[in-house]
C-alpha cells in the first residue's frame, strides 16, 4: 500500500524510515519532508504542511491508503478531520481529540474530572489575578501557556520575582489562559500509547528525553536534546502503574466525553513519591523519542497501526540493542540562531535522523533549531552512548552544539 507521512522533522524521517521497511508498504511519500529523506521516500516540498486542501487532493490523486501525521500543528488544525471527510484513512487524532495536547487547560480539566494523577493547578486569564496568586502561592511554581508552544511555553519560577517575570512573558495579552501548576519533583519519562477510542496499548518500552538545552539539565527548555531507550532503571512496575492509573483511564475519559482519539498518545510522566503523575500529554509521537523507539522496534509499525484500527492485540517486538540519540542543534537554539551553516560527515543509513537541514548545491546547510540526531546502538546503554557520541564526532560543522550527558541517568543508576 501507499503511505503518506506529514511533517518535515527528525520524527517524520524516522517514521518514513521505519514504515518503508514494512512488507505492507510499497510506496512512501512525505509532505513536505526534508532533503535528507530523498533516498527513502518521495518528498513533496512544494506542498505546505498547513495546506490541508492540497494534502487531501494529493492523497486522493495518488490513492494513498494511509496518512500518518507526525507533528502537533496539523493535528490541532484539523487535518485528520479533512482527510477523514474525504474517506482517507489517517493515523493521528481529529481536531477535537488533539486538544489534549493543544490546550493544557483541556487536559488539566479532563484529568481533574477523572482523577488522573497530575500536579494540582489553578488557571487565570487576567494578569492581575495571576499577580495576586503568586504573592501567596508555594514555590517553585510552574507556569504554562494554554496553547501550543513547541516546548517553550513552560516557565518554572523559584520565587516571587521570577513569577512576576514569567507572568510578563506569558500574558502577552489579557484574556490569555495561563496554568499555574504545583512543581513536581522526580524523574521524567515518556510513554507512547496507541489509542483507538477506549482501546489503549502502551508501548512496553519507554524512552527518556532531555528537555533542557545544556548538560546536567541546565538552561532553557527545548523540544528535546536527546533520548534513549529502554530505560533500565525505570522498572516494569512503574510502567504497569502508568498504564493502569493514566493510560487506560485517559482513554476511557476521552471516550466518555465523546472524543474519538485514534493515534499515539504521548504520556509525559514524572515519578513522584506518590507514583507516576502526568506532566503533559501529546497527541503524537515524541521527537526525539520516536527516533530512538522506532530504531529499537523490531516489529512492523504498519501492522501495529492496522491492529490498532481493528482493536486487535498488539505484539511489540524490540531489538536487544539499547539505543541512544544525541541532538545537534544550531548554536543559540532555543533562542535565536543563524541558518545556513555547513554540515557534513554523516551518512543517511539509519544512524542519523535529520530535522533541520536542506541541500544547496549538493551540500547540506542548517535550516532549523534542532538539526540532526546522531544514533548509537549497543548491547547496553553505556556502549550505545559511546557509539552515539562517535556518530556525533563524525559530523563536521561549527554551527552546532549538543549535550554530552545524554543517557547518563541510566548509566549512573545502574552502577
Ligand atoms: P511540558 O511542556 O508541559 O512538558 O513542560 C516542559 C518541562 O517542564 C517538563 O518536561 C518538565 O521538565 C518541566 N515541568 C513541567 N511541568 C512541571 C511540573 N508540574 N513540575 C515540575 N516540572 C515540570
Ligand atoms: N520530546 C518531547 C516532545 O516531543 O514533546
């Protein structure tokens, strides 16, 4: 069958790379894709990700059997609804269900109503109310913008002054909703869960992202600076509790409220003293979690999507290898950065997934904040880390930076 992937980043590079290996898939297209995907898929950079009408037209003309939507933006803008209206099968939730990522307030209200463990919160849409609240709240307090913010709409304020500053940053206009959350302490992990209505099947391999820009979790939040899987020091018991206390109840809750979620629900969780709690939900695969999880996945992703559609049992198989992925980002990211820096030295053989490069005269130059994820595989996390940093070293560029400690939490916890 013919499959169309929507998106242009490293996650979509990994999705296309994985799907093309399926015996069920004989043709793969990506809209808009990026130049690094050329060898595995037909890319259509002339069609914009936001141009829903052209995407539907394309899928009809090319008799696409399945559309797999990678990023959050087209999901929250209703691309799945438009494809479904044209009788095209789509992996990715409709606009109403995608609110679970698109609106923090929607997610918090749903969790409160159905007793799903998460940080307690207050919401304000008047700056003055927020200013009064932070004068007597507990610190640290976490401020979150209601809408999509590419991992950059969250500020942790440690004291009143930082809270005032955060309020100024996030209340760009009065009437905007900002969530004020209790600060939770603990280790974070990412659990991808296949969801079709009330049928929810969590991956039995979790991943761990590194959200802060610099080593030792310092610096600003980013979209993700590296990830690894499996996470040996987070035990099956935590995975089972997350399934029982979060994954199953949220699928039930969405269904009871009249939403039909079909796709991957990303559970961003934190292990507190009281057990796992939700930090955030996403309506799609994590980036760069997808790159490491799909590298480790032995079983057929396309078959899993078909089994999810018909609510059949899903049997994951994973390679023995551990997988570590290190993100190389443009210097300055997640703040302002320059584009156009030369990048070379990598081969497109599954060891690198590209998020922000384009080809000019047969050379790759940077075109985004996060640029390329270098993958390492090994029989444990330690050796996978060594391989990943060897892959980093092969890249030649003076436009990029990266963290040196991706996967160290696993290494330190297993000593
Ligand atoms: P989010 O975009 O909601 O995932 O938040 C980005 C990052 O901010 C998370 O990965 C956490 O590291 C941190 N964070 C968000 N909410 C909380 C919270 N309630 N307690 C502690 N850290 C948080
Ligand atoms: N890596 C975190 C995310 O995809 O939201």
